[in-house]
C-alpha cells in the first residue's frame, strides 16, 4: 500500500489525477489482502494490485472510466469456480471494489496527511463517503483532525466502537441518522524489524524482511557486522552494546524484535529488554532446550510470565529450514503471519477415488 500512496501523491503533486481502487468489502475466498489498493494513472499505468487476472482487468477499465467521467465506480465482482479456473485465480469469493478519482482538490490533501502521519509513526483513520463527497481523517480514537464536508457528530463515536488493528482492512459503516455508507479505513505506521545479530542468519532475515515491507534496523555490538556495506538492504545499521541500544530505540506496537545473535547470553539480553517494550512481536532463534534454560533465568529476575509466554521461540514456522536462507524464509513468514493475522486454516479436501 505504501507504493500506491506514494505514487498517488507524486502524480497529484504534478497536477495530474489518478483513479484509486480500494477493496471495501469481501466474502469467501479472495486473491488479495483486506487492504488491497490499485492505482490507474492518466497515462494508463497500474500501480499495486487488486487481485490480478480478469478482476484486475475489470478494475483497470473502471479506473479509466472514472478518470474521464469523474464519477465513482462501485463494483461487485463474483469469481465462480469456472471463472477461477479459466483465469488462473483459485478463489470463489465476492468482492466490492470502490474506484474514485483523486486529484489535488479531491482527496489529495487527505492522503498527504496520511503520509505525513506515517513519517511520525502516528496511526490515522480515513473515512470516505461511498458515492458521495465527504471525507474525514481522524486519529486512532476517532477524533476528526481533517474534514471535507460537514462534521457529523456520530463519526467519533462510531469509529471508537470499531476495534481496528494492524491485521485488518477497512469496514463499511452506515448510520441511522442519514442514508449513505462510509468506508472507514485504518492506516498504521510501517512495521519496524529490529534485527539483533548481523551474522549469516541476521543478514538474510534483514534482506527478506525489507523485501516484504518492513523498515529494517540491523543491530550488532561489532561494527564489522553492523554496517551498510555488509547489509545494504538494512534501512539502518547500529553498532553498540545491547543495553545501550535499547535505551534509544523507538519501539511501539508495530515493532518486531528478533534475537538472532551469536550466543545465548546476547539473545537473553535482547529478550529481557524486549519484554519491557510494547513490541507486537518478539522472537528468539534457538532450540526448545535453549528456550527453557533462558526462560528460567529471565523469570528468576522478575520477568512477567504472561509476556514471556508470548515470545516466539523457537522463532519461525517449522519448515525444516537448515541454511541461513531457509531460516530467513521461516522467520519472515512468521513475521508476515503475525502482521497480517491468520483468518483461516487451509485444509486439503478429501476426494473419493483419489489417493
């Protein structure tokens, strides 16, 4: 989504308009995330994805029409099993895609506020009137900080009643006082991955985490293992002792802390310090035996047992990983699962006569 918003602001800043397609509702199995967005530029370029295949072709056509007519498109699309097979999409759900024209006067300022808040790591919520002209930007509690159109009293109360988190897309709200629907969409700060350990595994995890959208900070007490020459994918490299480094780290709920150091004593320090932060994910590399040994020592020093229980250790999804590259796949897959949330378990359907 970051690329879509960044490109949107770039185009609007040049005095151009774009068509922004957003997934606002879905049911069943769908080939995109809950917060999927796609941009269609005046030159016909596509930025982002709304699902691929025939669905994306339909959305692209809608985007071109919206740019010309300046009338929003509110489209529902159902992918049957037959269509899925013909077009390469293994799904059978229904989606609702809302496509609107964005320029400097219509929506551009609101998205600029979203981008500004992201820089300051402040969550924002955008409220868009579907097939209407009103739009609002609020803080996490629903307090309106920017508005186009009247400021209805019910918005703050309605938003406060919706429990958003970083794993969800938006939701549609209606009100008893008036007709119409409002798409309420949270925008959270980019997740940060604090990778402690600049060795083989840490380096591979840093590179892969960066590729899937994390802001990566690689940390090691040895300057040789914490530098951009060795780790060009890291956004930041910090060389310093663990105790000192934690004092200056801006850790919040969108932070992931990974203990991938060269030894038990260093991983122990990372985990113990991480427990005192609001980090949404803490993980430690190592065996179950190592975990039991370190957890006993950490608990003896007064750590919160419930918070320690939330630590992901052994870190990563069990895929039988062996090499640093495979371990990185395992670890980052778990990070993505925590970031996105798991809504369903995939099960193999038994078929009669097939073995």
